[in-house]
């Protein structure tokens, strides 16, 4: 894994020295917006945008879920990178269709030849202006949620006006403690930093477990963006984070309500097809050689995500 420094690829792992062993995620570098508005530089048009994702990555997974739920498959095409992220960073299996590049960092320098920063997925590319619109998943899913409705006639709204306060509150709590919390455990390089992240992670999972005992979804009866953001971490938890990131106080399968909720979301039409456990396990265990130097990928666990979730009665 590495990063670009003034447009030149350098193979370097995260530097946790300055933060006393803590993993600090870098902010995304491209933050434009597709808008269905007359003067927008990035108009919502069919066939104009291309999405680069890894099926292993929880942040990229959010964008694939929204592409499916919002009926955008015919309008936004996708390149899936290889699960292995080694000295050249994310790589394509076959040359990608727009420029024939074989490394994701070439897409970044195609957009900005002197780019400095990490080369992350997801990336939303604009074929018209030949640039990256955004590499921030939380913003890409908002665009997908609302800006293409005139093309798809799909008006499902995962960030409805009346629930925004509640959704934002859950997101603000779940992102540092759970979504990024598992990474803060796994990428910590001191015992203290790891234990601090671990305690916060399991305190947060306990809190969500209590909430889900009496609420079908985070914001009540409706599935919202907050649920999909939590889902992509939960679905990777027992397969990867428990072992590889040492998040091993409990599995999701040991929490009755979180497990039922996870199954409920997994069983929504189209979601299972966005979830690829081969890519998920292979990426983490094979790519993070600092954590797993043998690169052996575990065979298990056997996950039970398809049995009845029994949550339909919860209000
Ligand atoms: N803020 C970004 C984070 C994306 C991110 O960190 N993706 C990881 C994969 S799970 C990545 O590409 N990491 C490569 C690196 O950090 O070098 C988002 O949510 O879109």
C-alpha cells in the first residue's frame, strides 16, 4: 500500500508515529457534487459517470448498495479492482475501460497530475470533464440518493427530511466508533491506542444492540442511509474484523438484535449480490502484510445470513 506524493507513487504504510500509535484516516481529496440543477458543472446524466470500487472495501460497498437500491446500474458503470492491494496499491484485473490503466493511482494522476494523498476507493469519475468528481463515499451516496431520480423515476429516499437530524446523529456516532473504529483497532501500533479503540467499539456495539431491541432500524421503521453505512461494517465483522483487526470481544453473531438486523438488511433484494466474501477476506488478510505476514486467508467462518431474521414485528 502507498500514496501519491506530487504525482509520484510511493510504497509506504500508514504513519502512526505522529499520533502515538493511533490510526488517523486522511480526508478525501476530491469533493465535488453531481447536481440535477441547470448550472451544475456536474449534471446528472446517464452514462456520464464511472465508479471504481473494491468489493472488499466497506466505504466503496456503500456506493454499490446505493447504485443498486436507486436503480442506477444502467446509468453508472463500474470497474471492480482486484482484492489484493500490495506495493502498487489498488490494481485492475484487466485494463480499465476508460484509459486502459492498470493501477488506480493512474486514475488519480489522470485527474490531477501532481496529486498528493492516498489512493482510495471508491472513485466517481466524470467522463465529460475527465476528472474525479468525488472519492468520498458518504457524499457519493447522497448524490445517488437524490440527484438521478429524474432519470430512474426511483424516488426511494434514504435521507428523508424528517429524519435527517436522527440520521446525522447516528452517523456521527457510528463513524468514529464502529465504521472507522474497527480500523482504529486493526491499524493501531501501540497497545494503548488499540485498547482505547476496542473499548469504544464494543461500547458502541452494545449501545446499538440495546437500541435495536425496540427499533427495527436505527431511525425507526424506515431503512435509512445510517443503516446502510452501519451494514457494510457489520457484514465484514465476523469474517474479518474479529480476527484480523483483533475486534474479538464478541462476534456480531453473539448479539441477537444486531445479528437479526444484519440478516434483515442482507436479505433486501439486490444486497447479497453486492457482498462478496471472497474479495472481503482475501483483501484484508492478503494485503495487510504488516498484520498478517504469512498472507494465509482463513477458511471460515460459516456465516448464517440467510435464515429468517424475525424482525418484522419490531416497530
Ligand atoms: N473517506 C473515504 C475512505 C475510503 C478508504 O479509505 N478506502 C480504503 C479501502 S477500504 C482505501 O482505498 N485505502 C487505501 C489507502 O488508504 O491507501 C470514503 O469513505 O470514501
